[in-house]
C-alpha cells in the first residue's frame, strides 16, 4: 500500500528489501513512521555544512543553510532543498492533527512540519526531522 494516495514513489522496494537495507531503528522511523527519542539523534546539534539526504534512498532533502536551532530535540529546517523534495500529508495519529513530511522519492517518513511558532526564519515553518531519517553529506 502506497503511503501517499494517488502518487507513486520514484524508488520502490518491497518491505523485505527495505528491512534488508535499513537497520531495525531506521526501518521503524522511515517505513513505519516511528519517532526517535528527542535529543538522541546524531544531527540535533550538528553545524557542519552540507546536504542532508534521505537515509533510505539518497535523495537530497535539506541543506545545512536552512537548518536552525529550535531546541525541540530534533534537527529543524525552515525549508526543503527544493519544492518537490518532500511530500506533505495530514497526520491524525496520536489524537493530534499534524502535517507529516515524507521523502518525495521513496515515500519514507521523515518527521513533521509546523507553522506559526514564531521562529525568526524566512518561512515561519519548522521541518522537525528525525536524524535517523537523514544522512549528512558534508561539503567542507
């Protein structure tokens, strides 16, 4: 079953193939929409310059220049690398209404996006992304 109604991911694999490629923790977040514990991810406080790719498929998702400190326990970005890098969909799980962020290439779960929180960013958005869903490719 495709996680985004009406769209087909560019990269398709069986769940068995994803399980073989990803660690159990990566699979739980990327393929089952779990959330890593706050402050536990490797990129929460990272200041390195580079490109953040999807850990599942390698698609470019975010760039370090849009990363900011939100003090929420997960890496935060104010904008994706390009307008078609991610897919947004309504998430009504856990008794809340949120906007889920998915990789546009493989439809893996990345995290959620929030608006109107008053951060001094150009978009007033906070893409709250699980570190384990990302891989930083440094440019320095």
